[in-house]
């Protein structure tokens, strides 16, 4: 275990990503728009190299006066975020080129958002947490409205900015209350103050509620979900794919670190909040999506439901619960990227289509695309033996072991209800009268992403043990 201000090597991946982003920004400014293709590929490569640096060599410890922490959980979650962001950048090019909005700034803003997510995940202090969160948020506000000639995109960016600012204010207010009652912002100081008996202070509990509310907005948990459907529908589709994956994983990792770290002594208090948010998120995700006709909006409610399942694992407060959270998030990332890669291939006369009805008869005109979507929908529905089934099974088993019988039962019922709208898409593709045929997709990045995602879902379905072992190792550090 390495401790101290001088151990900057623990932050080597973040420093590398910051330096690479700065150099690519200079290159883009000097070369102009002709640099866009190179900058996008180079940024994706830099993100993947950063992921490799997390483990080569692997180190644990704290740095920068204990503001920054590196362990197995943070490394695993950062790797998921980096891979998700890199794939989202590669998926974006064809879409933005067609919209005549492909500029070199886009991948660099995504890289800055990813850097903020990494700082969030490794935060070991409320101030470090806030700095990482704001770096991520400011970058995401920009890319939500990146297609500035589109009214929908601009509206999505403004809504996300306004509501995100409110959530950030709530989090900062909660942090100030915690500082006032605990005498410090470092997680170690907070943990020590709570161990000394300050957990009975009502101000600490109120501060924790505000912090959890701010983080609940970032993962779009009920009742802080209101931005999600509008932003998912209005933002450019590649941006929606990014929003659905990387920020959610980073915010969920941060939520786990905060609740299972300094606020573990307040488990009885925050468990109630997380259980309620989990149950309502699962219910809203199941019922609100039943009548959705836009696939992106449907996926927004699906993401809210999936956040509910993950929160159920967090509410268990056990090692198996956190293991299930990591396992589920990895599978969710693959499933979601596969779905959005398929959505990006849906074009009719070279114009993007997003309605469920546009998929009618897809199995006849594009059987491989339909089969890939079938795998993703069945997995999201949790139909055995696909990977999504194992993810939900681990979550519910952890909840049952923690004696959360009612929330687990409600989760199973919500999963059954949610299966309807996933299976409805399959029904439309395979049994409805054919609509006008979808254009045959070229062999581009999105097709490769969809094929790889379907392959990984199949592998996880048949052999879930390797991913389960990775999740187990990540969770173990919190309980040592």
C-alpha cells in the first residue's frame, strides 16, 4: 500500500489521459478540421491505453494527501468507463459526418468527461469528488447539445444543464453540512468522526441525504430521473449511447465508495433511502416504458429500471451485493452499446429512424441485425441463460441474503413486466407485416460493435465465471 503526496504514479493513467487530450487538442487547433478523423481515432486509442495503464503495473494506495485512492474496485470501474467511452467515440463518426457536425472537439470533450469520471471514481474526499463530478458534468452538457443546428439536441443540452446544476448544488450543500458536523471533508476524517459517535447528529444524516440525492441524479434514479427520457431522445444518438454507459458506471461506483466507505456506520439510515429509490426506479422503468414508441426514449426508461436493480445490490450492503453490482454493470455496458450500435444502423433512404414501428419485418430484410437485437432484448429482459439473466440473478440473490425479501420480490415482478416491452420489439421484428425495408448497413464500426457485443453476451451467458471472479476481486477490497 502506497501512501503520500509524492505518489503521483498512482494517478499515472489520469495524467497520461490529460496529457494526451491536451496534445491532441493542440494538434486539432493547428491542423483544423482535416485533423478530425485522426483525433477521433487517436483519442479512442488513448482511452484504451489508459485502461491498460491501470493494470500495467497494478498498484494500490492513496496519493495527493489522501485525496486520491487507487484499489481493485476503482481500477475495474475505470476500465469499464474507459472502454465504454472509447467505443462511444468510434460509434459517433458515421452519425456526425452524415449530420455534417463531425468536428475534432467532440472526441476531446468526451475524453475530458472520461477524465472527470476517473477522478470521481478515485475520489477519497468530498472536494475531490465534487471537482471530478463537475469536470464530467460540464463536458457532458456540451456534448448533449453538440449538434447545435438541431433544436432537439440544443433543448436536451439546456435541460440537462439546468437540472444537473440543481443536483450539483444539492450535493455541494450536503457536503458542506457533513463538513460542518464532522470537521473534515476527507473520507477518513468523516469515518473517524462517525466512529466517535457523531452518527447520531441529525445534520450528518441530512447532509448524507443531499449527497445521495445529487448522486442519484447522475445515475437517473427515481425521483431524480426526470431529465433522462428527454435528454436520451433529444441528444444525438452516439451521445445517448455514451450517457447510457460511462457516466452511469462512474456515478454508481462513486455511490458505492461513498456509502460503503465513510458512511458505512450510517448503513441503517442510508439503506432505507437506497431501497426506496431502487423499488421506485424498477417500477417506473417497467411501467413507463410500456407505451413508448421511440426506441431511444424506451431505452431511457429501461436504463432507469436497470439502475433500480443495481441499487438493490448496493442496498444489500454486503460483499456479494457489491460483487453483483460490478458484474451487472459490466454486462449492462455490453448490452447497451450493442443496442445503440444497432439503432445507429437503422436508416431508411439514408435517414435515421428511431421508432419501434420502423423495425417491422426487420427479420426478413436484415436477419442478422434482427438476430443481434433479439439477443440484446432477451438479455435485457433477463431471459435465461443469457448474460442479463445471470446479472439479475446475482442481484436478487444478494438482496435475499441481506433479508431484503420484499424489494427483491418487487424487483422480480418489475422484471417480468419490463419483459413485455423488450419482447414487443422482438415481436415487431419477427411477426409484424414488413414496413419499408431498412437500408442494408455497410460494414462499419457500428456493425463491428454490434457483432462483438452479441458475441460477448453469448460468452458471458455460457461462461459467466471469469467475469464473476473479476467482480469478486473488485468487491473484496471494500470489505478487508
